[in-house]
């Protein structure tokens, strides 16, 4: 099995996602997501704002880190470490407090195990998708796609790409060349709400995932061969990589006599997306 280097991946507590990121050798968790889980508030951001005003010391336990928001972009988000998450829990009256504490402890242990054996990260993500009801063959493609995406972002970083907006621009170039739509346009096409935390790729069909992987893999290989040195060059390489996948998609559609691009998504079917 291929190994995954997961540094940012949401996890599930009682059917609700909590965003997190690996930072300074430990997990940091989204405060708003924790507040939403514990308080069951329909407006967790407002709840958190009021909590900060009432208990000023909570501001000292937070650190702003970039997490993926509902629109698929990364923004600075209030986060807490494992230890400070326990302090936060004490400030929110909730019958879920004790189960949540036990769950946090298990999450911490799992990460330590994954450091010793990286393949456990892949197994954890696989189980997460299984719990959501995805079919096994789709999960295998999704995991492979994660690895390919990580190789691409590592290549971009090595070439000097640093800003999140630049990663988003380059990803949009590949998507546009592959499918005729940027990532944000694709989300609209699949009717994924801007308020949803859903990942676009988690709502792709088998074929959509395959051509996404092809575009990103070819882009990685071109970049390694040509070593572009500036943003205009990165964009040209991204477009060329996407064009390879786009041309293959068009030829595939001719053979199967239907469009590869689907407006279906896992959210509205609530079962297999293929």
C-alpha cells in the first residue's frame, strides 16, 4: 500500500466533522467545530464569540491556523491543541463533555501510532469513508488521489509556491483544463452548498476521480522535468497537465457515449455516488 502523509484531515465525532491540523508535533482542532458539537448551537460562531467575551482567558489558548472552510478555501481559524481543547470543554455546559474527552484521548493515541506506522493513517481514512457509506472501489481511488495530490503540492512547494491562493489558482487551472470548470464552478455544478464543509472530491464519481488524478499526476511529472521558476510558468504547466486529462476525458466520452462530468454528489444521494 502507498503511504499517506496526512497533515490536515477532518475527523468524525457523533456524525459531525471536526477539522484539525498537525502543527508543532500535535493535533490542533477547530474551536468553532468543537463548539458546534458540544453546544448543538445553530450558530456556533456566534456562540464562540459570546464565550470569548465572557471568558477572556479563552483567547490565550487559541492559535489561528489555516483550515479549509465551507467554500473549499483555507482561512485563518481559531484552533486549540489537545490540552487546551480540554480547557475549552470545561467552559461549555454539555452532556457530551465526557464522551468527547474520551474521544480526544483516542484521537491523540491514534496519531502517535500513525507516526510509528504511517500506513495506519491510510487505514483510518479508509474507515472514515466506509462509515460514510462509500463503496470500496471508490475509496481505493480516493486514497490514491490523496497521495497523488500530496505529491503535486510537494512539487509546487519545492518550486517555491507558498501562498494558499497560488495553490488554489493552480488547482483551478488543472480543473478548468480537465473538466471545463474551476473547482468552485464544479461545486456549484454539483449543487454543493457554500455553507457545506464537503470536499468536492468526496462528491466525485469514479471517472471524475480518475481524470482528476490523471491531470494532477501529469502536471507533477511535467513540473519535475521542466522545473518552472515563476507563477506564469507554473500556470502553463498546470494547464498542460490538465489538457492531457481533458483530452482523455473527451475521448472517453466518445467511446462510452455519455458525459464523464456528473452533477451527482454524495450529499444529495446519501448513498453510493456511482
